[in-house]
C-alpha cells in the first residue's frame, strides 16, 4: 500500500465501515452553505434520496423543489448561476443529466454557467430499481461537453471533498455518486485534488485504474494478487475530465499493462478515457472492466456486479489476461 495515500487502516477488515456515498454529498453542500450564502440547492422531487434534504433542513430559504421537471430545473440553475448564485442540481443520474442533456449542453456548458450537477443512484448497484434507473452512460455523455469537469468519487468521504471542491470551482461541474452503502476507503488525510489521480497501491507488474466505489474491489483484487506473486498498482482516477495524463502514462510505462474498472458502460467512460490517453502517449495492452454494452436488470447489488463482470474475481482474471499480452 502507498503510505502517502493515507487510506483507511481497516480497509481489508471484514467489518470495514460502510457508508452510502450519497451521504457525502449531503454533508458537503451543508458545509458549503455555511461558508457561502450564494450556494443554493435544487432537486426534482428527490430530496431525501439524493441527500439534498440535509441542506433543505438547514437552509430552507435556499432550497428549491422543482418537481419532476428536470429540463426546467437545469434551466433555473443556469439562470441562478448567471445571476451570481452557485446552484447544485440534485437528482438521479438517469434524470440529470439523462433527461436534460440539451439544457446542460446549451444553457450550462455553452454559457459557462457556474452550475454543479450531482447525479445520484449511478451504476448497476442501484440494484432492484432496475435498468431504467441504473445510470451507466452518464460519464460518456457528459465528458464530451466542453467546459465541464467530470468526477467520480470512490467513497462517502471523497464525495464530501468533491462536493466542496465543486462549490469552490468556477464553471460547470458534474459528479456522480451511488445509493448503496460501500466501504470507506479514504480518510480525511487522503489527498484529493481535481484533475490529480492518486496512486493508492504501488506495483510493478500491472496497473489497475479504477473510479467510484469499485476502487475498493480493485484494492481487494490487488491484495489477493500479491499473495499470488503479482504486484498490481492501483490508481484512484476520480477525475475523468480533466484526466491526469501524466500519472496514467507514467504508471503504464512502469508496469506495461493496464486494467480499467468502473461501474459504467465500458464504452465512453473511464476505460475509454484511459485508452485515449495511452493511445496518444504510451500504448500498452489493456483490459476494461465495466458494463459490457448491455442494459442492467433488477437484483441485489453484489449479485449484479458479479453477473456483469465487475467483481474482484473478474478483475483478477482481467489482470492475468492482460499480463499475458505484455510484450
């Protein structure tokens, strides 16, 4: 483990603390609200689910319930931003940005409006809600838009840090977070900076680049692989845009093989972004772990991760496959 990363010392404990990443969002907007009276929070009839209710309870006069009208909500947010406010738009990622991509593109990104978009319930781990509510395409559709930052935090603590950083950043900002309780990987001391990937575990045989709660599975896989004689480097690539080209290329040069891990379609998300960086800077064999170009279904989160190939077992298999392809 990289000591500089300052990770949770109980990371591999069977009883490791688990907290929904969405809690970090609620805590983060409250911190921002206390610091800056210009911070406002909007939601589309999903206050409790997105944890926007934490802000609503403390600052009701700065909370706007827009109802089930996501396009209108994004337009309101753009107007607030262009009037000097710092609006946070809170909804499920399938709705925001899913249902208001045009408004995000034109009213926010084209206008460089200072809007922060928080996409909740992202990924397959939404579980029983099924395919219609499992956002698996949002990173791909948002990262192509000019002027916007795209971040996928790995746990509740990092989600709080991301939320606060979003409020301090000037310009469009999108981040996604999940519903289920997931292991707390980081600590308050763990480094976080927009655009800077962090090496959570140092290795020399293969690089595992992960984002979101699946960073935990990547770390567990690396721990198990080390017992088999494979030293895997694990990178928490929370910022998809702007992506940390230097860290990715440097690690690829050192290990000669890369596996990407994400709770998102393998096309267009983290895997696609990393492939673009390496193709232009240092091409190496790659394997991508993620949703295999299909829609999800209803089921328990862990069962779905296993079925669609995002488990620790599948990460280890991908590592062994890509290592066979090394020159």
